[in-house]
C-alpha cells in the first residue's frame, strides 16, 4: 500500500497565517518500505505549507518519520510562504532506506520562500536509519539543521541557527 498525506497539527495550509502555535505531541510514522512510500508531508506544526505564513510557533515533540518530507515546524514549504520566529527542540528520527528530506525546521523548501529568525536545538537521531549506497540502487537522504533539501532557486535564509547534535 502507499502512504500519502499531510500530517501535523495542521496537515495542509494554503493562503493562511498560523501564529502562536505550540506542539509537544509525538508524531510517529513507521512504514519503512520505501518502495511503497509515496508523498507524505509531516511537520510539527504544518505538513505542507503553500502561500502562507507560520510565525511564533514551536515544537518540542519528538518525530519518528518514514516520511518523504519531514520538518520540526513544516514538512514542505512552497509558493511564497514564510517561517518566521519559530523553533524546534524535539528529536527527529528518520527511518528507512533514506529516501527522505528531513530538517530541523523544514524538510523540503522551494524557491520564493523564506525562513527567518528560527532555530533547531533538538537531536537528529540516526540510530534507526538504514540507508546504504549499493549500485545500482538509489538511496539518498538530505538531512539538515534548518532545511533538509532546497528544491530549486534561492530561498531566503536569515538569522537562523542550529546546534550540531547528531546521534
């Protein structure tokens, strides 16, 4: 079967402003058969964010993810969206073979968006991460303290920081 969808306090946000939200719950998706994985967006606050603003939000909950796109605040940020003055101190545990984009603030980010005044001081726990590179198989992952993957273009990053804690 395929795992599809949008997960978070808010699964999908379009043309909206999300302010002063705090998530402390645990988010777990343990499906690790990457051959069956489809598009899954998971965030501590928003799974997928389009033409929206997420500001003054925080996540302290742990996330265990076999998701395509996962972030402590937003799973994927697109189309003129902004994350501003947010933080994540929760633990991120990517699972599976590595076909994921996981970031302390946002998993996947597009051109024309901005991440400003944010920080990640949680932990990226690689103890359950099983990616190996064995040709001809494609196995990859993009993990980052602020963003896991920049899809294209040059999004704006201003005044962000993260601690380099990895397990």
